[in-house]
C-alpha cells in the first residue's frame, strides 16, 4: 500500500469521523451496512470506520458490540482497507495501558479487520507510540505514524519536521498530518508539506477539519505541494466541524494531474443514502458543529465540539458554551500547550467546563487532570503553570520516564478481574478500556435485553401520542378558565421520560401540545428509618441538598465508586466517592469532618449537583 500512484488518493470518513464530528458519534451499524457495497466499489485508499470515540459510544449509548461492528464492516467491505484511529499507549481509553495490553489490542484489531492503523499520541510524545507501531508491523498491517498539528509559541516548523523524520525511522508506512481542529491555512499547509517532502520519503496523508472554512483550500494546496492522500467525508456528513465533502474534492481535482479517478455518479448514490440517515439523528445536531472561525483561538477539534455540545445539553448548560470556549485556551496555556486531541482535548475541555460551572478556577480538578500534571500522559512541550500543578497534586513528585514504564503487565489481572462476564479476549479488552460501561453491556447482553439510547425526537413522540390513550384515572376532557379566558382541554396520551418526569400530550383548543409534568416533592427515607417529606432534588428521588455538611457533586455525572459506608468517621477533604462526568472522573470530597449518617447513592447511579448524596453528622 505504500506505493502511491501519481493520482491523489482519498480516505472516506463517513463511518467514523464524519458522524463523530457532526452527530456525537451516534450512527449505528444498521445505517452503515446497507451502503457498504457501494462504498466498497468506489476505490477509496481506505475507509475510516473504527477507533476514535466509536468504541466508547458503541458500548455506552448504542449497546452495540464494537468488535461485532468491526467484523461486520470487514465482511461488508472486502475490497477496501478499513482504517482505525488508535491513540498509541492510550489505545481507545483515557489512560495509558501496559505494553502487553497494547500489543494484544493491536493483535485483535488486526484479526478482526483493521488494515490501516493511524497511530498518534496526544502529546506528540513518540515514546507513547513506539509499542503500538511495532505491533502493527508485527501483524503485517499498515502503520501510519501521525503528527498532531497545533499552533502555539512552542510548536515550530522545525519541531514538526523532526517528528515526521522520527516516525519514518520507526518504520511507519505513511505519515499523517492530523489537523484535528482545522488550524492549517493554505500558506502554512504549503510550507509544512513542502518541508516534509524534502525530509521524509514515505507518502504524506492530510487530515484537516472544515471548522474554520478553509479546509478545501488547504487540501488543494497540500496536493500541489506533494501530499499523496487526503481525508474527506461524503457531503451529508461534511462541512462544519467535519471535513471537506468527498464529491467536491473529487470534482475539484478532476481533469488535473491529481485526478482521483473516483466515480461522481456512484458517490451521489452514496450521498443520497446518508442524507436520509442523517435525519434520524436530528436530536444530536448542534449549532456548535457549524463553521466557526473561533477555532483559530480555542483550537477545539471537530469531534470534541459535537460531543461537548451534546454533553452540555444533557446537563442543561448549553448557555455556557461560549464561556467554555473562552476558558479552554487559558487552561491549555496552564497545561503547557498540549495539542487538543483525545484524550488531552477531553482533559483540557472538561477542566474548562468545571472552571466555568463551579464559578472558580480549579476548584474541582479531575483525576485525569491530576495525572496529566503529574506527567502520566507524557511530556508537555511547553511550560506548565506550577501554581496549577501544586493545586492539583500538592508536593507529589512528577515523572520523567515513559508513563507505561511504570506499569506491569495487565492482561492476566484484567482477565481474572472481569471473570466469566467476559466471553472472549475482545471482551477483556473492552473491559480494560471502559470497565463500568463494559460490565453494564455484558450484563445486558447476557439477558438479551439491550437498552440503547433512543433516537426519538419530540415530533416522533407527539405523533405516537395519537395512538397512546391516557389512563382513565381522571377526566380526560374538560374546560378550564385562566384569567377569564376559557380553553378546551383534551388529554390525548402520555409517555415516560423518567421516574419523576412524565410527558402528557394534550389538545388545547384542538392544537396538540406536549406538557411535562414533574414531581417536586417526594417522601424520602432517612438514615434512622423515618421519612422526610422535604423537597426532593429536581428530577430525583434523593433529598435536596440543604446543609453545608451534605455531600454534593459539582456537576451531573455517574457514580463510579463509593468509598465509605454508613458509620465511617471521615475528615474534611477525604474522598467519599468518584463521579464520572463528560468521560472524566472527579473525586467527591467530604465538606466537613464527622460520621457518615446516610448514603443515598450506589455505584452506577446518575447524580446531579442539587442532590444530597450523603449526610455527614
């Protein structure tokens, strides 16, 4: 695959980065397989279909086996190499894994259908990609070394050229320039590609997001400067925070020496399929995934914006997006200017969210931020703010070695830990990446009853209300008078949103409306066996936090661990539980010293900031 024709080659991103950037990675396998036959006939250099956030989303939201997805796509694309995005020593998770886990993951990915491994490290710390690249080559697969492109006072052209030369020396078959935020301009592209072409002999592959509105010009300049492969997405999944449209770039280069040779007529048939598919995922659309030139300042990659917008929406904090975008560059500077790509984009982005939501910088610091500032993700190129580092880890020493050098082999321990819940080596690896959600997935698989995230929109629900009669426990048709105005009310149906929030579909003077009915009081059991009728937290059966001694979470999330029991004596500042929010773990600390009198949560529970999670007396 390393021998390149003179024509420009194309990698199609519809099955991974296209929907990760625009639809929060929610596209399901059922919407991919029907079009694979046509995708396979196009003649793409590769189709990116796995890795990135797809693995996490399959388990967490879609309840699809990520390994099953890979195997099915491999069968459906017999003539086109499947490409994946691999985060070096992080694999697809958010920490570094031992070398034996990395090797086994690459082995299984190769065995299940990955042909091209785009391997990168978020810090551009090449110590963290060497093991993965070596194992890709050991499997006789295509290793694509990757430069994570970013701009900062410390990321010079000379630095980027040295990275490229080092990746070629490692044995990489191609060299990718991963412009995850769309920061390249036509001028900087020509300069970078021209310089790399003089120093490395392997083909160059450009990946640049369309966020800032210049990606098509960037790809045009790249090809003329000597770039061999470009990444594009079929038009319904292109533009905004995604990538240039495949059809547009094929047409742009047609008849030139860079003619891709791809069939525009067949591409239109593929585009028609994805136009219909995109409509199904309307609830994941976001204003934040449109073209946004602020990326030149905040440097947030396309896939992260889509997921960040969806997560803020779930937390009811959409109005905080602009504040978060302004805070991210400040956090990035404090952290020594890491490139913003998974997992550093999540670490920096989540810390910025916490700084904004908590109302105070670094009042709440995630476990991942602490690990980053300790050096557990690699060496930052820039200088880290020592005041911030001290806030995070105190006097704890930082590390200077490759982070994985501190880890012993993990596969055997992980296999014993997950036990018979894992039915294969692939299951053990899924557990290694995402323990909590993998176990939940295994349990649902065992029962045969998966609970995937709903795709229904409010319009779908309203339509279904016509055939869902309301329970005849009260009058379903009546007149009401408000401020002297008379209205005719007819209840047409009801639905279910949560235990305390229920939608009713009513006709008001023959116009259908959705009314959300939410319980605001709840009988709450207390630690002494009595009941408490105080106001419950919104949408929750837990009591509302009302005392300084009540344990609360700084932001909505999911309980990962509870580290105390009723009756335990604790000191102020002790960790009492860990909550996962926006895929990062946050330690919840005791606000006062005392004895744990009541616990209202268990592992796996979803929690909100206004709830009392524990009582300390």
